[in-house]
C-alpha cells in the first residue's frame, strides 16, 4: 500500500513540475459606469481616446483621463464623469 502511495505522489509531483506556469490573461480594455483601464499596448493599434469617449457616452457621461503608465504592461486609466448641464454627450462613430 505504501508503494502505491509513493508512486502516485511521485507521478503527481512529476506532472506538476512539467506543467507550464501560466498567468491569467487580462483583457486589454475593461470598464464600467465609473471609468476603466486600457492596456498601454493598445495605443499603437487603435485610437484609445475615442474608445474611452464611446464607453463613457454609453452611460451619458464624459471622459476624464487620470493616469498613464507608458511601458509594456502598463495601463491608461480614465473616469466617466457626469455631463455639465447644457452640453450634449458626443459619441464616437466608427
């Protein structure tokens, strides 16, 4: 019985040692009605300003960019603010 337990323990440890270490993937654009984040790698591919404007316009709000981490793996954060009383919400057309 001990031999079977030891063999199964060695087999499990061998499988765990050979399995690749994998981090969870993170979406490049994530947000809700209060704001969101955009991956820095998207700046070379798309117009992030219009993405953020369109996202906040869905909730009837305007964009305020908060912070930028300009390196690979960094993010651009933005907040969705209420529209001033007499200004219309502008939506980006693609």
